[in-house]
């Protein structure tokens, strides 16, 4: 499932709960905003994962180059 | 003599490979990744605590005990943000922890406000916090040692 599809599915699930009266309007709005916050966290997590991979690569290359 | 010449050739190839790899990366990314903040036990413990409290706290939704859990989550997320944001070369982690505070602050404000809070909201909110804590824990735990 793509990112857009998964966000749409989550938003639809929230809308269903709101329509069923399980969530107030302000709670519904807040939970929709949380979907955006979750995307911000996931993007930063991807950045951190990339930096970690690069860090390993660079240190590995330096170790190999110094051993030769 | 022959062995020395082979080793020199291999050494030159390795240096070329290193140079090509380094040149193919942008300078800033290279420096950021080389200098990035390493694994930190305290940071990892704090995000694990938030994850666990959110995981167990969802069972308290709809009871009076949930207020204590909400306060604990907000306190822990602010503590983690304050801790991570002052570590050098830790921008991505600071960004995640800052956003987590936004989520827990809303929860805290709602429970400390005058309007009634629905059980459905409580369960969904704890789910959001736990999901994000799991995402963060994985990358924080993978930081270089």
C-alpha cells in the first residue's frame, strides 16, 4: 500500500468513527492533524536511517583503505 | 617484489574506490553522516518508556486512571525532546521528538480541559503515540555505536 493510500485509509477510518458519533469534531480534527505529524516523524526517521547507512559505509571504506 | 607490486596496485584501487564513493556524495550529507550523533542509551530508554506507557496505557482509556498515564506520556516526551535537541549532530532525532511532543501535548491539554474526552479518541491517540514511538525506537536503536 502506498503512503497516500495508507493515509487515505486512516483518514477514512477516522471519518467513519466521527460519522458514527464516536468522536467529537475537535477530536476528529486533531486526529487528522496527527496523520500529518506521523508523516513528519516518518520522514525524519527515513533521514536518520539514511545517515546511519552512510555512516556505516564511510567507516567501512575508511577501515578497508587503512588496512591496505 | 611481485607481492609488493600487487599490494600497491590493490591499495591504489581501494583508494580510487574510496575517492569515487566520497565524490559521488554531496559534501554536507557526507559530513552529516560521518559526524552524526551515536547511539545513546538514555535516548533509547526514554523512547522505549514512551512506547511502553502508550502500549499499556490504552487499557486505562475510559477510566479515571488514564489521567496519570496521559501526564506521564507528556512529561516523558518533553523530557526526551529536551534531552535529544541539545545533542550535537542530532537534528533528525530532535525533529522526531519535537513532533511527538505536539501529539502528546494535545492529549494532555484535552485531558486537563473542561470538555469530555471520548474513549474512542483516547484509544486512537494512544495508538498514534505508540506507532510513532515504534518508528522512532527502531532508528534510534540503529544509530552507530
